[in-house]
């Protein structure tokens, strides 16, 4: 390694490298993607004696140095800076980090600009710069507080690190926020609150577009900010549960069906923003009521058989169809595929047969002009997290576990 750096310094010295560069006849052509429009800048550079090494072998040698040592090479000269700053070079480092590469790329291309999300892609930063920023802040804590359970974990992992009952463990039912957060940072995550950026999910409450509902949503965010900043949290991002579920499916626009603990909400989202003016539908059926119904069924005796009954009252498809119809009538954008992306969120969304049942009901309720393409224009998958194990099954709807 010392020999390699010695050669690098010699190649950067014009007195030592003049003879070698004159005898060398090969130059490197370095291609780097500088924006989302796939613009390519092709430059020729000389690295002195290292010009004799094939480019692919030379790049493999540089990768063995590691990101920190490779970044130091940018100060040698412009030629070295050009080679080391190549996007593909740093993408290889990012792909070796924890977390799926497709999620990381989605975040950098869609979420980095902040809220509100940009409708059209902007000029993307170099992956070397992206790697440096991610190295400074390797991850954030995510707190997903539902009405039944609170899930928590690190943003760099696919599944939550743990969960806790929302109210049962705390005596102060009226205002449990401070005691719950202290317990969370100190006992569950074992970190200092002053060192970790935090992302907090906002439950789907006060879904109307009235002034009173807007005030209630703003007051809820202010209460969360106040509690966390009093604990010296360096930065806080409060995002709707439905929006986070959509981001987890790597989409910025769509309809989220969030099956929570007490209710199920149908939320239209366009470019990361909840369309309250279109209408957020809510059904008073959630995991709690479903659990009670299953308990009653299990307590019954002398059942002659267990069979599938596809007939009965099922309110969710009606609300989803109503939301699709409202989005279609609103005409917010010429591209109608945004409301034909449906994401099921919450643990209950992973029940077998739910996706197929919803698909069947929507095709029966909606006219063909609205239902065509509602489930076919994406390559969909079901993501099911169970005890830290992720399994992917081909499905026709996005299903993510995020919510109550």
C-alpha cells in the first residue's frame, strides 16, 4: 500500500512524470453520469506510470483502498480527482452498505430535495458527495406510533427493531409522550437522543380538509416537535404514516390503504402530498375489530367445516373505489397512473387472500375506463416482515407493513 501511494505521488510530480508520460501512449477515458438525463462527460487524463495498467484492473486496485483512502487521492491532481470521482466507482461502495440499493437510489433521486417533492427530476449530486453525506449521518431512528402499538428501529434496516404497546406500559394516559420517548431512547434503543436524527410517523387523524382539521394536524406536529426538541434531538422529520408507506413501496404517488388498529383509511397521495381536497376516506374497521371477530369464531363449537366465504359485507373496496373515482374526477394531472398505484399498509394487509379480494371487488365496482390498468402497470410484490426475515412474493398490489 505504501508503494502504491509512493507511485501516486511520483506520478503527480511533473519532474518525475514527464518522461513516463511521454513514453506512454494510452490515456484513460472516464465516463461519469452527472445527472438524471444521462448526460455523459468523457475526459482524457493521464496518471503517469499507472497508464500502463489496464483501466479495469486499476479501478479494482483503487476499490481495495476503501472509500476514505480513495477520497484522499482527489487532492493529488486533476487527473486523479477525475478518475476517483467516477460515479460507478462510488456506486460500488454504496451497494456494499447495509440496506437495498434500489431503496437508496429511490431516496436519492426522489426524496433528497425535501418536501414538497419536485414534480420533475433535478440535477443529481455526484455519488461521491452522496457517500460522504451518508457517512456523516449513517442512519436515523424511525418511530412509527400507532394507536395500538409503537414500532421503532433504524432507517438502515428493512424491518423494525422492536415494538411496544402504546399505552399499557405507562401510567399517565392523558399525556404519555414525554415518558414514552424517554423510555424509548434510554431503554429500548440504548442511544442518546441528542445524537440521532429522528423520523416520526403521524397517524391518519383529522382527515377532513376543514380548517379545524388542519389546525389539529398542525398542533399534533408541534407537540411532537416540542417533545423531541426538549430532549435535544438534533433534527426531527414528521411524516404521515400513509406517505411513509408509499415511500416504502418506492413510489411518490398513489392510493394508500392503511389498515390500522382502530380504523382503515384510504389516502390519495400525489408527489408525496396527501390530497385532502380530493378526500381521505375512513372506515371504522381495523385490526382490533377483526381480532374480536376471529376470537368469536374460534370460541364457537361444533363447526362442521371451515370454508371460504366470499360473500358478505366488505366496506374497504367501496371506499377505495370511491377514492379512485374522486381522483379521476379531480383531473390533477394528465397522467392517470398515479391513482392506479394502490399500496396496502399495516400488518393486517398481509392476510392471505386480501389482495385478491380487493382486486376482484374493484373490477366489479369501477367502470372499465378506471379499473383497466389499476393493478397491471407495475411489477408488484408483497413484502412481509416476520421476525426479521424478509420474503418477497409476486403479487398484484404493493403491500408494506407500516402503520398501526
